[in-house]
């Protein structure tokens, strides 16, 4: 049983929440052109998205295993990563490789159920992970940008698996939001600099703060530009302005993440939701309000009369 639990920890099922980006194209499609689609079409979109979601969960877990096997020696020098299953010795390196490769291959097989395009996108994600481990993770900014690109590929996989179009605005917002979160993680790692040296060689907190400021500003600006754009008006009508009015919650979430990093607290989004009540207000508040704006029919005429 301890060995089984160690392998479960190695797969990091808690991080499957990151694959929620796969569902974003379907959610926004259902809130726009998909509202008038038939039940059969909506069912097909949801099924395709769920298949892609499961495939990405499997592939990402596989790469967590492989990454831990590759980084075991470095992780042993880290104050918190030393407790990971491979670094601590709970799971042998060869077992981590075997489990990781099995999940990667299994994820590709699942992706094939959603079509050739979804398989190609997940194959691109695997190729990106190979490049990340070979070289990209050793270059400042490039390492985090690669991770952000991986989240964009999740969104692309959800779109192609469901055969629905995806807005370029979605990719821009997705990239800079996840770039910001990745930089927050690097800022947290600086607190362990006396015991562990980052492989990408970030200089100091000032360098990361500069990058974080740009990523946060572009994230918020892209969100506002999209929600007030003619494109969003065409898709959502007055509801688009409702999304724009939620921008203070977006800024609050960005601020709370940065605040936690400066204080040396956990960079995990789940830990932030558990430990920071204002983070819950920002994230859950935006989610609930966005759901009401996008899917409640009574909201659109009210916002159209209220806002110009």
C-alpha cells in the first residue's frame, strides 16, 4: 500500500486541475454560437472536450513521472521538492520511467479517440516537453514561456477535439495568465536560493518582478480588450460588458498570487484557494459571476439597457 500511494503521489492527480484549460473553448462556445446548436451538436462538443481532457491528464501525469526521474538529484537539494516520491527514494527511478512512459502512451491512445487533430496537438505537447527537458528549462523566461505554451496547447486540443473555432484572444489571455503563474512559481523558488539554485539562473527578485509586472499587465489588458471588442459583442452581445465588469476580480487574483510569492508561501493554486480567503473571493467570485453572465438569459437584456 505505501508503494501504491507513492506512485499516486508521483502522478500528481491534484494537478489535473491544470487541464481545465481543455474545456475553455467548449464553455465559451456553449455561451455563444453553441447556444442555438442542437442537443446532438452540444453533446458531441462536450464528449470531444472530455476525451481531450482525460488524454491531457494522462500525458501530463506521465511527464510528471519522467520529470521527477530526470530531476531527482536536483530535487534532493530543494527544501520542499526533496519530499517527492523519486527524490525521497519512495519510488525507484526505473519505476518512475516505466509509469511515466505508460501514461504518455496511454494518453496518446485516448487522444486518438478524439480524432487525428487532437492526437497531433498532444503529440506537439509531448515534443515540447522533450525540448523543455533537454534545453529550454535551463534558460530564464524561456522555461516559463514553454510551460505557458503547454497550457495553450491544452486549449487548442479542446477546440480541435470538439471541432469548434477558437478565438486568438483566448490563446493570448491563456498564455500571459499562465506565464504570470509560472513566474510566481520562480519567485517562490528564490526563497530557497540559499539551499537550491534554479537551473534557469534567474538573477534576483527584481528581474522576476519586472517580468511579473509585464505578464500581469498584459493579462489584464488582453482580458479587457477582448471583453470590450467587437468580436465579443458579436458573440455575447451585452453580456460581453458583463465580463468586462469582472476585471477587478481578475486583478485581485493576480495581486494575491504575487503577494503569496513575495511572502514565500506556496505557489500552488489549490493551496492559495485553501489558505487565502480573498483568493477564493476573486477566483470563485469570477467563476460564479461569469457563469451567470454567460448562461442566464435574463442578464443580456438587462446589461444591454444598462451599459452602452
